[in-house]
């Protein structure tokens, strides 16, 4: 039996914290789908197609990972793709309360389990919002995002 999981997020942009969770989850599941949320209610820096492309370029070395876009309820995406496990990264205790609520609702709505995976402490301070703010004001983001993401940020804010 193949066990598949999904790692959802906006990934605007993907960081090494995200990549840490992707690599660790991919080593524990037969198939991992990185599901990039297209949320019309949020003003993203990068279009969903650009985020998907940047993630695909970042994870192309991991054979059992594929990247898809989605909108709407995550449990619907899971059912459409035969996925029964959601992987979520936790940076700090403050993430836990929200992720626990989401996990319980996803279980109720779609009988999908959630695995909460702590981020490596090396990346626990890192968020896409913080990376965008640093890049917006001309700070260096190399070392916290993949090179292609750093280049895309530099181009966006030039």
C-alpha cells in the first residue's frame, strides 16, 4: 500500500524552513504532494504559477515529491488525490493552537489525519512574511531561501 501525504501552504515564497519539512516528510511517506494554495482573499507577492514553478525547481531532486496548486477546502483536495495525511510544520508553540484547530476540523470534515512536525530549530524563526519584509527593504535573504527564490525576490523588489 502506498501512503501519501500532503504538505499545504501558500509558500509565498518557499523558504528553507519549508524545504526542511518537505525533505523530512518525503523521507517518511511514499508520495508527498506540496499543495500550493491559491487564495483569492490574500494578496500574494508571487502568482500561484510562479510559486509552483519555484517550488518545483527547489524540490526537483526529491523523486517522490510533486507540486500541485489548489483552492477551496484542503480535505476536498485530499479526497481527489487519495491522500489521508496532512503534514504541517510547527515553528513555535504559537503555531500549535491554530494548527490543532485545523487538524480537528479536517478530521471532522474529511477523515484526514494531520501530522504536526516541528521545524528544525535552525529555521524556527523563519517565515515567508519575514523574508518578504527583509527583501522589500533591500536586506539579504540568501541563506534562508533557495538561490532562485532570492533572485526572484531581488527582481520583484528592484
